[in-house]
């Protein structure tokens, strides 16, 4: 289970994820990569928008057609986050922190978001993996500077984009086949945990659709769900929602 990347570069698009969904539905092969210089309706998790100024960030979506059981598909997000973290470390000498489930942060501010979606096609279900990385300072508007950052702000220099893209694709190509086997999946979860301060012993607030609670993180389930021990000593498994770090 690997893929041959096929890059499609666009000047502007509503959303690289939406374009990938459209192309997947008409038979786009596994490995199609949509890269745009600008998005007019960039999207994030939970129907949030993603600011996408021209040439300020990497707006990238990959089409995958995994031949694995659907219960494993949530690990695609974890695999992607690990690939992004390793890519930024190697190409930009930038150490990052993965915030559950799929934000890559630097100095407690968001640097990258990952949006994984599933779409049914005539060739079977496809996974649409969107990656947005703030590359230049212009990617972060003034009202978001307390919460978001960029590679340029963190390293003091703009990144070499083509090298970053090549390394990102290479990392995903290396990690993606690991999802076929139980030992490979365990490896992905270990790597995610090694790159995240949220995996163990982190005080967090969990916001679900119908409630909010606080607790301490106790690692991941086999499907990437976060285990949180409540103050009453109960382990709760979080598969959807927002997790916010609390001060110790």
C-alpha cells in the first residue's frame, strides 16, 4: 500500500479539499496531490474556516484509497500529523508539538491544521487528506497572532517550499504503508505520542457537542482516540471534540 504522487498545481481554488473530493468522485487515482497558491474558502475541522492568503501558506490535499478496514482510517490523521512534524524538523529545523487530534503547533500556537474527510466514489471510498501550513508571517492575521504562528516567525526565515513539499510527500509515502499491519499501526501511535505533549499526563479541558469536562490525558486507544482520566478517576475515551491544554 503505497502511492505514486501526481501533483496538480493551481493558482486559486475554493478549497483544495473540495477540489480533491470533486476529482476523486470522477476517478482520480490514489496519490493525486492538489496544491494551490490561494484558497478562497479554505476549510478546517468542525466547519471552521482556514485563512489562505496567496503564497502565504502551503495549501495541500492528497487523495488516498486505503485498502484497510474503516476502523483503522482515523489513524490516517495521526500518520499525517507525524509526517508533518518530521518534515518541519528535517527541512526547517523546527521542533513542533502535535495537539490532539491533528493540529501541529510551535510554542503553543497553531502552525498547521489537518482535515481528513471521506468520500464515496465509483472506485470505493477515498480519504481526502488536507494539510494547511502557515509558511510566512502574512498567513496569520493580527487577530489570530495569539493563537497561530508561521514557520517564518518561528525560524526567522521563510521556508524553501519545494523542498518542504517533497519531504512531506516522501514522509507520507513512508508512513502510509505502516497502517496495513498491527505493528505498523502501533509504531504510528508511538511516533505520534513521541511528538506530542498531549499524549500523557497533560491537564486538558475537553469540549464535546453536549458537555465539557476536565481531566488528565492517559495515552491513545488503538484507533487514535484520546484517553482522559477525569478528576473522579474515570477513564473517558474522546473520539471527537476540542481538547484544550490547561495550566498545571
